[in-house]
C-alpha cells in the first residue's frame, strides 16, 4: 500500500510505501523476480502514461519515497508526455563504478528503468507484474541508462507479446515511437539528443534479463555493504525493513517513527 504526503505537483509531494503494515522501501524491500523462467518481474510505477511530471524513486531520502524531481529551483517536467508507463525494477542498481563495455559509460546510480507499453495508464506508486520484452541501451549525459521494455501481464495483448518481433507485429511503429521519445525528450529543454549503444537498435529479451540479473547482483553488493553507498559523486539511501540479512535493516518501530516525523514536519510547514 502507499501513503501520500503533500499534493501532487508540489515540492513536498511524497509517496511512501508499506508492506504488511510496515513502512518499507520500494527500491529495496519489493522483490524483483516473480517468475524468472517466464521473465516476470515487479515494476514500481513512477510516471503514468501520457503525463510529464518527472517523478522518481528518491535515492537521497529515507526509505526512498517517490517524489517529483527538483532541478534549478523548479519542479521538473519533461517537454513531451511519456508514451508508456515509466518506472523502476526494484532490487536493481546500475553501479556508477562499473563501465559497460558496449556503451563505454558508467552506471547512473539508479535502479533499472522500465517502459511498460500496455494500453492502460497506471498509478504512481502502483506495483505491477510485467513481462520483459527487450531493452534499449540509452546513454544519458555520459551515463549508461538501460530502458527495459515490458508489458503489464493484465494487458489484453500480454499473452501474445513475448519478444521484439511480437511487439512490432501487434503494435506497428511502437518501437520507433519509443526510440524517438528516448532520443528526443530532453531537446525541448535545450539539451542535445540522447545517444545509444548498439547503434540505437532495441536488444533482445535475453539481453534485458541478463542486464537485470547483473544489476540485481550489484544491488545485493550495495545493501550488503560490499560496495559503498556513497562517494564524492553519488549517494544511495539503503535503509530497509523487510530484508533480514543486510546491515541497514531498521525496526518497524523506527520506520514508523520516522514516517510520523516526516508528516509532522509537513503539517507544521503548511
């Protein structure tokens, strides 16, 4: 379940998560794989389809709530509406200390991004089950930023969609639309077009699953303390409440106390 603090389109807006009644992190406490053999994973929805507020899981805040990105003193909006539901694969981490051989760029210190291409807009904070279809190797401001293509298993076309060929057959032109959006969405802000690995060609479901598996292993190193969660150029909050075998697990009581403090501070500031 989710708990919303503040109004949408404000700097105080936060979407917190609870699991079994206990505050939790959508990045660390939500399982990644649901059925690895079938390529099914959980996805945390950040940005609903056909909207443009740049909402994302916070890397800086305790328990990683979803909030709107704030840049140059302003709430951030993308200059084009997202043509898909956009979100993150929990329990993954694009390690900024590792350079990818294909892109020649280091990871972006984010979870893996998911582009869910089904017909229905989903809600910010919704956790949905998706089937992996393929992946684009985006290079964003010099960082590797994988964009995994997937479809909600509840979508009317989900049973027919298993790979890129199926996607092109059922949704003619959809891959080109996604490619052009990923390439161009920063141009309205005066930035250059994004570039890609693999000459901009979408890659297979097998590669997507391999990347998800690799970044999940990096996430595990992160929460186990094998890799530092901070440096001079990145930080990732790693507190969690549902994973028993990590150093940064906190008690339900401490998590609830912190959440109450956040809401109290919000109310006082109004």
